[in-house]
C-alpha cells in the first residue's frame, strides 16, 4: 500500500475553495508577494540613484565618481528586472 502522491484537489471541510487555492499557491512559492515588493523597492532605489548620478554627470560635477556610481545603479536596475521576470515565469 503506497500513499497517493497526487495532491488533494478538494479543500478540507470548512475551508472555502478560494482560500484553499490561495494557500496552495503560497505553499508552492512561499513569500512570492514579499519578494516582488522587495524587487520593486530595490528597483525604485536604483532608479532614483541613477537619476541623481545622471544629473551629476550632465552638470559636469565630479564626473570621475559619478560615472561608476551610475553604472552600479544601472546594474542594480538590470538585476532587479531579470529577477522580477524570473519570478513572473513561475
């Protein structure tokens, strides 16, 4: 007698189907909403930083420091976009 490996498709007694579906989705990908929020916050931070360093470059103020910092901010934005797209695939 082997146990049935297929997951339960019907909700337990006393639980609505919507809540059961939401709990199954959360068990499949824990903290997905939190990760998306963090990606958004880090992406916004990168965009603000990139804007600041871009304006410093356009003003010609401390170009030797602003250019690498702008590159770092653009790298952060690119990383967040890649991670967010990978998150959406699932």
